């Protein structure tokens, strides 16, 4: 989550080196688990939307690489 780190200066979910906890927190809450952190730093709305579409547990609903590559924020 390099983009999240660049926007906030912190790692997502605020969990140090506990991949199991990170997995379950994301699985349960997805983007909502980090949205307050993004609001706190007043992140760019386009960047927040990009993270919202990338941080989706279901791969079928997640933003595709092609969509990411052509996203206005990335360009």
C-alpha cells in the first residue's frame, strides 16, 4: 500500500507485522478500515476514490490493472 503510505505517512490498518490481523481486518471492513485515516490527512479525493476501488476483498469487484493504468489520478 505504497499509495496509502504516500498520502498519510503511515502504513494502512496500523498493525505492525501481523499479517493475520491485517488480513482479517481488511476482510471484515475493507476500505472502511482506513477511510478515517485518509479523512484525517485530507487526502486528495481522486486518490481516496482510487484506494476505495483497489482495496476490495472480492477480486471480481476490484479495479482491474487496465482501469488502474488509465485512471486519471495515476496519469
